């Protein structure tokens, strides 16, 4: 079942990160509503929804929400493995 507040969103250009570490996939992005987003989706994209979101997918599993940046200046090393954060330039500011 899809989440009605997340159907019409996409990663904001220049904010998408993806990588794998020890067989686990990680992704990070700032999401924005598409042109056909509903009002509920636009509201969900405000406040914490407008921050960088971190997702994780262990082997043979679905993507799961890991964390969001409450302080984008802090980088991403606390949210993903340090080696991957280093490759991502510590998820530099949006």
C-alpha cells in the first residue's frame, strides 16, 4: 500500500546520494513535491519533510526510513556508516 503523502515527490536535483556498505544499501535525499502533488503531499513536504531524509535497505528487504537531518550542518556520519559518509563528502549542505 502506498503512502498517500509520498506518492508525488521526487529527490531535489543535486541532493541524492546512494551507496552500499557491507551488503546494506543507503540513500539520502531532500525530497520535493512534483507539479501534480496534492495539497496533503505539499503540506507533508514542509517542516521536517523538507529536510534530508536517510533510507536504508538491508539485504532482501524493503527501503526503510532511517533518520532525517534536524541540523543539516551536522553532516551525515551519525546516520550512515562513516566510510560511506566520507565518500559522500559528509553529505555537504544542500
